[in-house]
C-alpha cells in the first residue's frame, strides 16, 4: 500500500470536555458542546449527527479544514501528524517540504520586499525529480555548454533552491543561514 505524509494546514482545538448542550438537556438527539482546553475560546456547538459520527472525547481535537469541513481527531493521531504553527509561521523543515512540492516560500522576517524561494525543478515533476538531462544549447555558461557537448550534447543538472531577490533577479543556489534554519516565520506563498 502506498505511504502518505500529511502536509496540509488545519485549525484545531484540544478538547477539555464534551457535553450535551445545557440549552437542550432533555431533548433526545439534541445538540452537544465541545469545550476547548484553551479558555480563550467559547464552547463549540455541534449537532447530534456530528457527535454520533465522530464520537469526540476529551483530549482529542476538534479540527476545521481549509474548505470548512469539520471533524474530530483522536489525540494520538493528531499529535503524531501535526505540528503547531507558531504565530502564523512554519519551521524551516516545513518550508523545505513545501518547496519540494513545487510551492514558493518566504520568511516574514526578511527585509527585502517580494523575496521568495523555489526549487529549480519543474513543478510537474512528480515524484520529485533529483536530476534532469539538459541539452548543450540550453546552457548560458560557455563552460557548461562545452562540457555538455563533450558528453554527447547533454549534461545532467541537479535541482537547487533559487531565490527571487529584492532587486528582481533569480539567484541560483541559495544557501540558508543559521538564522533562516532556526526561524519559525516561514510562509507558503
């Protein structure tokens, strides 16, 4: 069976308590409330259908997906598959995963306007292609073109992380600083 890794953003609250709605305590099949552990959030009213379908319990998570779909996830499954995003930002590792999926990423903390990173591989390369054979005439460097010609008219090029700079150029072979690698203010554009 194929293996999958979750790479989507969701909104979630850890559940402190699940109780029948105090507004309808005697109604069979009435509404229920999920009380979040985080006291900054009010209890969330859920339908009897949601309750019977998902059977949420304390310690699990009430989850809302980007398309608005609402669900429940047991704590072990949720904690094993998701990492908390701090202040709207991602870790460098999450940013790298997004780059490998063909996304552009940037840091909120970068001083330059409009800067972003991307992978030089084609976005349609699925699964991720590690190298590509390029014809000699496609190289703009004379040295690289000559090498490709010596190899029968082609040379294998490895992908690299590129940067769109603040001054509008594409920088080939961007390297992360220690600060970039430890930052948690990465965003997917």
